[in-house]
C-alpha cells in the first residue's frame, strides 16, 4: 500500500529530530510523487539519513528527493511540525507544492510567511506561480479528499490543549490508498480525552473501529511524556497511561461494532420479558489483534543519558501497562531513518 520513511519522529527539544515523514504508494517510484506528512525535520535531517543509507530513496541528494514532493500534509502549525517546511520553502524545486491543512492551521502559517518572521513564500491563489507553496484547505467536508493521484485523506480535528485564545486543535488523518481501499491513521499532537475541555479523539476511534483490521492495520500516534508527568503539565500531549486508555477506548468501539454486526445478522427470536440485570463487563482481550501502533513524538531530556532516552522509558511503560490487558496490539517505537511498509 504505502512506503514511509521517518525523517524525524521526536517532539523536541532536539531540532535535528522533529516530526517529519515522507510517503508514497508502494506501487509507485519516489520520483512519481511524494507526500510530506508533517515537516518539522526537513532537508538537513534528510541529507544525513541519505548519507547513512542512499538506498532509502535511491538518491544521494536531499534536494533531489524534495523536488519529488507534490504536497505537504500538516496537522498543526507548531514549529516542531513545520520548521522544515518553512526553512526549505525558498529552495524548493520541482512543481508548485500544495500545503494541505485545516483553515486555521494555514492561517497560522500565514503569520510565519508574512515577510517578518520569514519571507512570504506561500499563496492562496492557485494561479499565482510566483509562490512555491499553495495553501489548500482540507476537511471542510466530512469525506475523503484526493491529494495526489491514488491517495485520499480524511481529516478529523483533535484537541491539543488550550491557551488564552481558546481551544487549540491538531489533526488526525486517515490516509487511503484508493486502488485497494486500505489506509492508515496518523495523529499529530493529542490531548487525552480524559483531561480535555473539548474531547475529540473519540470521534476518530469511532470512525476507525469498523475498519480494523480489514482495511486499517497501522496507526501512528504520539506519546510525548513518561507516566511521571502530571496531567496539568502534559500541555496537550499523551503519556503512557493516557495512550493506553485511548487504545482501550478504541478496543471498546471495535467490540461494539462487532457485537452490533453479530446482533443484526442473527435470526429474529420471540421477545422475552425484559429483566433488569447489571451489564456484563466487556471483554476487550484480543480486540486489537492485527493492529500495529507506531509511537511518535517522544520528548527527550538531552540530559546526557544516551543509554536511557525518554523514548526507551516511554516504550517500556506503555508495554508494561498493555501486557495484562491482552488487547493483541503490536507496539513499535518509530525511529528516525526507519522505513515502514504499510
């Protein structure tokens, strides 16, 4: 379905490893068109990856690879998700590139490309070829929208906390390979529904549940902090406790879908007198079998302990919390330079 290269998966403060992913349909060549999913780390990080392994894109030049980018797909405009997009905008070659995001995210980017923080290198006008980037709103309709031939995206807003101006949204994208109907789910930054003033992730899980594992088998989702982080200092991010709770919520939605399908397909039986009974506990064991979850955006401390980075601690905590629940999900740490087949 898709080939994906992790250009960066960190959540800061290491500026050399920020959220950035390049993907293409598996049946196409990189030269046929790349989607840049987030763009925190860009040309510099990409060149280092290519220097280490030129087989990633069959190229020795990050500039060449970026010339194949047809569009950017951005969850929100925080710098750790758009830094590479901004810095590379003046050197982009190849065709004009669309930047797909919610209207608010694009308006936030406008404040960067405003000849103050950075030169104005983007435009809303599709006929204005002097600008290498074209702002394109996604998500105004509740459906899949094609962004390159053969690939469509459905946008869901998710909460990323709030500030004095109100709630701040990130995004989750269902990215679909149109010829096969298979897709994967990619989250930007996510505030736990349990602590959010505006819980929205449940809507994503309800949309995903009927697809798992038949047409959706891979999810990328953040987990920024270890479990020792208090809820009031998460700043719109997940910790292992909250990530596991979100996965349990997804599991519950899957069980509901499967039970509903069984009920609707069963034979009609005579009605019996209703009895008031306490609801039986829902058995979630095995409900996420066939699903891979790649954990992203772990924030590191850069405290001089390379043998014990935060990502290692976070992954250990996630797996320890999940093991007794027996959900069947496979948990994988996304790592910079990793090539993933979806």
